[in-house]
C-alpha cells in the first residue's frame, strides 16, 4: 500500500479559487475510480488559511504509479501550477498486497 500526504501552500488569498476549480474539474472523482484507489481526500488546513491538504491511498505501488502517470494527474497539475508555488509532500510505502 502507498499513502501520499501533501500540504499545498497556495498563493495567499487564492485557496478558495483553487478549491472551486478543483471541484469543477471533476478530477477527484476520476482519481477515486482509478485502479487501486482506497481513498482520495482533499481538505483545508485549520491553522493556515492558504494551505490545502491532500491525502490518498493506493493498494499497490503499481496502482500509485499508474495514478501519478495518468492523464488525470496531468490535468490536475495544470490547475495546481497556477495556484501552488510550494508543497511539502511525503509518500509512505507499506508492504503487502503484492508489493515488495
């Protein structure tokens, strides 16, 4: 299993516009339908009004790699790069489900 956790540091005052564009894109729903997706969650920080938090989990490393290389993620990045100048992110790998 792979769990991704990212804190997206959105340009000051632009978080609501970013969230609106993400929701309008329908990409989260596409991600949730991808093979191996356990969950895909996006939330707002309660301590920083410009941060957005993304956490998602994938059955296998192959599923996560397929997600990252998908056209839907390329579409996500088109939106992301307009709003997010920096991000703190981490991937956590847990053996099982056919992973090494």
